[in-house]
C-alpha cells in the first residue's frame, strides 16, 4: 500500500457509511465490546432522518391534515383552510433534523463505544480502509453501508440546471408556484401530493403506463385517482427528452409536447454509492449496480454489506433487518439468515398504500397456483362510515398449492397499518384455513382482510 506503519491503526471492524444500516451495525458491535471505527463523510443517520423518511412523512402528515380539514363540509360543518408551509419547514428544520446537524447521532454512536471518523472512506485492500492519511486495518472485517443517491438521468440540457433532488425538496422553506416531477414512483408521488395540498401546481412525468409501476395495478389506480383529485397532472408513458432552464423549467417530452414549472424535482430512482469506494482492491466490481450478498450479508471474505447497497429494497426497515443479520454473523451468534419473502413496503399517500411479498403478476410468473381475493374499502362497514377519503382496497394473493398467502396489498386511510397483519401471514406462512377462522374486530378497516380472504376464488 505504501503507507507508513505509524499511520495504520488496528481495529476489529470498520464500518463505511453511518446511515441507517451502518450506524446500527457499528453501534451494536461497539456495544458488544469490539473496537469499531465508523466512517461518515456527511451526516450520521443517513438519508432517512435528514432527507428521506422522516422529513417527507412530516410533509405528508401536514398535507393530510389539510385534506382532512377540507373534508369537513361533507361531514361536520364548515371549514376554511389556509395552508402555510412555514410550520412544516420549521418542524423539519428544528424538530427532525436539528438544522441538518448530526451531533446527537454522533454522540449516540460514540456513547456505545464506537470511534467516529468524519471523512470519505476508500477501501485500499483486504481489511484496509483509508480516510485522509489514516489507514484502518480491520481484523474481523469491513461493513459497507454506503447507501444510495438520487439517479440523475442523462437528459439533454439537465446537467448544470438548478434541479432538485429529494434533498432540496425537503429543505425548501418557500414553495414554488409550480413543480415538475420526473418519476412517478413512491418518492415522486409522495412529494407530489404533499406539495399539491399546499397549492403547488404539480405535474408528474412518468415513463411507465402507470404510477407506482412496481406495485399492483389497483395500487396505481388508487394513487392516480387521489393525485388527480388533489389537482396533480400526471403524464404517463412519456419520457423527458430535453430540459431548458430560463428562470423556470421547460421539459420537452418524447411525444413532442412540453411542460413547464418553476422548479424541477428528479425522482427517477436511486443508485448505490459504490463507484469510488475502491471495491476493485478487494476483488469486487465497482461498476456493479448493487453488492451481491449471501444470506448472512457477506459480500466477500471479511466484507459484509447492508442496506440500500445490497439492492434488496431501499427501505429503512430493510437496512435495519440486514444490519441485524450482519451483527449476529460478525459476533458468531447464528440465528436466521436473510429471507425476503415478506418484505413490506408502504407508499405514504393519503390513502396509504401498503404491500407485502409478491404482486399477483409476480406470483403468476413464478408459476404458482394463484388465487386472488379483492375487496374495495368502500364496501366494508368502516369504509362506508369513513365516507370522504375512503378510497382503497384490500387484495390478497394466495398460493393455492401450499394453502398460504404469498402477497397482499392494502390501500386506505390506514393502508400502511393494515399491511402489518398480512405481513405476519406471509412471513409465518399462516395456513389459509387458520386465517379463515380468525375473528376480525368490527368495524375496523382491517376487518376487510376477512372479506378479501372470503373472496379468494
Ligand atoms: C425521499 C425519500 C423518502 C424515503 N422514505 C422512506 C420511508 O418512508 N420508509 C422507508 O423505509 N424508507 C424510506 N426511504 C429510504 C431510506 O431513506 C433508505 O432506505 C435508508 O436511508 C437506507 O439506509 P442505508 O444505511 O442503506 O443508506 P443511507 O441512509 O443512504 O446511508 C449511507 C451513508 O453512507 C455515507 N457514505 C457513502 N459513501 C461513503 C464513503 N465513501 N465514506 C464515508 N461515508 C460514506 C453517506 O454519506 C450516507 O450517510 C426514503 C428515501 C428517500 C430518498
């Protein structure tokens, strides 16, 4: 390596990236008594608390409060709603992110016994990580938890313009009059609805024929319906061909039409931060989309990877789940390996859209003997009682061959909560006959699960 002997510090484990997954692995290993160096070049805690889950859900919560107040005339009298972004921006800055300061998180990590190093880590050989001039030699292993960044598509004219990613969108203190969003996945849709409810004219541009294209068509239909009701324009099946910025943004689409907006938010997916990490020095491919891992989160001998970089689903709960497996493996504790059959995911629209396991199409493509049960939420007693804002459904996917559920989707005011019961069923492979005899409380939204199970053809 050419480094001087004095510059090498021996430790047990080096964790590269202290986002959700890295902080969990590093903190737990340090608390267990290992000498752990955790390296982070930005904010300890990662994307989720500063620019992801938490601030965006604060926005969603605020937008939902406005929407619920606007439903009062249909339910309970009159209401006058005057949106103001200032309390939202203040909550994000003061309560959620400490003005994007990670002191609390750094103290949390060092309080468990970890050694924190601020800087950009580069792997320089097996077990060796360099930060500035310092090299750390990890006796037990390296953990790679470098997460993902927003993909910036190579669209003509886009580079060099002041486009937003999720980071600028979360940090905004004054809302634009209009916003173009490239990408109609979960992130694009959540931002679209939240901003629209504060009066921003939002247009989503989505190349697929539907928003939330990775989920059930029924989920896409509900999302499209509620986005339209909130005044969001959704352009489907078209791509952005060219971006011009002259004060505002003009995007030329593949069908020749143009759309304009004061701001442009790029929400076209996430790519793993792997390219400049030095992976080639340990025999791994720096150009790979994700780091392949076995069921113990091992990417190579002495190297573990957790979180978004593994490509199993860019969710905080996935990073925590994989972190737990890596910690147990590094400590030699055994226990269950990674099993992704019952991965839950929630798009935090109003209504929330939950999903777990396989979609109907995935189950059919896997050659299973598929049965589907579906019930619109408005058909259930609770959906009827709820009235305005009751858009949604429950859909269950069964493998009749094995007599178990392999997937489900839920949409409704508690869609993200309802998926919990179905995630248990998919994860534990509860027999359909057992589910059929379950008592579901009346009149809850989740009682609709019983109706969907009855509807399994
Ligand atoms: C807008 C948005 C909304 C989201 N909402 C949700 C949600 O509601 N629910 C949910 O479950 N998930 C949500 N997510 C996803 C969630 O934020 C991620 O899945 C989670 O943060 C992944 O954790 P991680 O540890 O893998 O990576 P990250 O949190 O990205 O952390 C990786 C860290 O590594 C650091 N790093 C990278 N390279 C180096 C290097 N060479 N040296 C030192 N440090 C380095 C980075 O600075 C970063 O802090 C959302 C994401 C976005 C963008």
